[in-house]
């Protein structure tokens, strides 16, 4: 989360702001999986995997420019 805060301080691009919000949500999901006492459902895991894949593709595409 410190990296997200650092990026928010130094990057003022609205697209990055949106993508950092998505990343923050993904980190929240990771924390739930890691620390929550309940079982993470398969549908939830599939959704997170899909979102992470999309985010990863966006990052790769951004840095390929």
C-alpha cells in the first residue's frame, strides 16, 4: 500500500488514478484471502484472477509504449 500512496503523490494522470484504485482493490482482496478466517469461494478467486490478468495486461501495454 505504501507503493500505491507514493505513486498517487507523484503521478497526477487521471487514468493512472483509476488504475491505482483498481490495484488498491486487488490488494484488499489479497488481504482478505490471506488473513480472513472464512473460505474464499471459487467464484471470488476466479474474479480476482481475471481482474489481476486485466491489470497486468494494462501495465504491460503501458510500459510497452
